[in-house]
């Protein structure tokens, strides 16, 4: 049997708990700011949502890591989510990032997301506190018990300093509204270990753009992507190829995206992503909020070159090298 064209019947069993609606190509949206980072740019954000849907993105994550969630006030968080829901207009699911390192605060944010009409919540492992596995279990179980909303767990040890062990995932997967996980470890042995602990019905999404295609081959069902902010069509095509069992096409798309992924990883996300997006969509400001600042000129040049190489064009700014700024606030 050729690896380039697998029979869909031989892929892992489809999820049976409704989580399949959160699979495919999902974008971890940036949060556009105005006035040097001092306020939300709701018009630019609504336009970004519309463009993402038109380009084939199958789900949107609001106020996650890429959305600079730690810098958003509760009011901004709520408003951003409502703008996304209104702009998406039911065409794709909108998932709210609601996790913090405080269980009580996470419950409050998740309840607010449910009240606003979010389709699901993405809940990151508690950072800085570094809880043990029993603490992680109780944290996520408490959040799940406080809402009727589907929850996607989120593990990203390079940022949080803590990971969810497979045995803990197995316990959490038994809670009906914990339906999946965003795995940003980049460890391609994880999907198999997770499936063994949770069962095939537990949705696994990659959170690591560089291994998105391989993650699906190992048992994943999609990717919550950073690079899809600027290359949504290519990312959607990659996920579609994986669903069709055409892993040769998926591998080719992964290779095509590689220079852009590499350029965006030169500095901390989302400063580089916002810079890249500002070249493609001039209405989106490149400004992050402190403590993040604009990329240095060498990174900016690499981003421009990667955009030109991968996308073949730069609407509104082809060949222009951005000047580094310090307008974050």
C-alpha cells in the first residue's frame, strides 16, 4: 500500500463525542491592537476572522498564546470573543482561550466564554505554579465541572514548565466534556501514547506547526496553528490532504511552509507573526503589547524573504524591509 494514498477506512476511528467538529485547520488568532497597543482594533480583528474563513480555516482560537491573552483585561477578553463569534457567524467554531494558573480565574473565564456563545474552550496547563499531576487533574476537572462547554486541554511545556502525563490524560478523558488536547510538545511519540491512555475518541490537535503533517500521520486530527495566521489556505490544504489520506501532498505542503515557520520562530510568538501579517493585511498593526516588542531588523528581513518565497507575493509591501519599532504598550 502506498503511503501517499491511504484508504480512509484504515485511518484511526473518527471521534464519537462530537469533538470532530473541532478538527482540521484551526488558527490561533493574533489580537490586533491600535494606538500603539493601547486598545483592541475590533475592525481589523473582524476583518481577519472573515479572511480566515474565506481562506478555508475550519476553526478559530481567540485569546490564546498567540492572542497575547496574558495582556488582555477581562473586558477585552470578553469583547474579543464576541467580535469573533459575530464575525464567524456560525460558519466555523470559535474556541476561547480561558486557561490561567488560577483554577478560580479559569472557571470564571470559561463560564464567561460559555455565556458569550463560544463553541469550546482551550485550557492551558497552569504555568509558574508547576502543579503535580494530581493538581493538574483536579484543576481541569474543576473547570470541566463548572460548565457544559466542551474543553480542549493545552500542553505547552516550553512555556508553562509543566506537562500532562498520559495516565492523567486518561483520567481526564473520562470526563464527558473534556474532548481533546492541543499538544504543542513537538514530540511525535505522543499521539500514540495519548491514544493508548485515552482511547481513539479523544481528539488530538497539534500545536507545533513544524510537525503538523507528521502529527496527523501518528494519529492527530488537525492543528491549532500559528503560521495559518499568514498562510491559511496552505494550512487548510495540508489538513485536507491528511484527511484524504494523501500524505505525500501533505508532506509537500509541510515542506513548502517550512521556511515561513522557521522565520516566524526566530523570535517569540506572536511578535513575528503580527509583523508578517501586517505586510499581508495592512489594516493589522504589527504592534504587540509589552513585555513583547517588535522584532529586530534581521528577523524582519527573514520574515519578508520567507513570505516572498512561500507565498510568492506580498500584497501591499512586496520587497519592503520593515523598520523595527518600539511602539508596544
